[in-house]
């Protein structure tokens, strides 16, 4: 008769700072998530939970994706004079009665 005794998995309670260190180590590794978790004896479900939690906690770590568009318009001084009279260079009507107004500074 075979031994049918189920193997019990050992769980390690880790602090948030320990998880942050683990997630940071993964970011610098060349391993897949599965390989990394197997190598460190971590449940992949816990690893996913903490990665997601840290991503949600720090959305400001993503740099804004704005680019400056230089003006090539020779009429710029005239446009600025009009803007000072509260005329908008661009006016965009959005859903739910929102209006986006842009003035050249």
C-alpha cells in the first residue's frame, strides 16, 4: 500500500518590507516569475498579490508621458494678445458637459 499522507506546505509569514525586497530582487533578475518563486520557495500566488499591491501603491513612480510641442507659428504674439482677452486657442467639448479650454501661454 502506498503512503497517501499529504505533504504539508510550510508557510512563512513575511513583512511588507521583506516582500518589497523580494519584488525588487525579482525586477533585477533574469528569471521568469515561476522560476524566481521556485528558486526562493515562494508561492506564486503570494508573489502576484504583493507585486500588484506595490504597483497600486505607487502609481506616481511612472513618469508622465508629456512632450513639449514647440510653436512654429509666426502669429504667436498676436495669439497671445488674444488669449489675454480670454479667448481660447482650443476649445474641446467632452461628454457629460465638460469643456476643455486651452490658451497659449
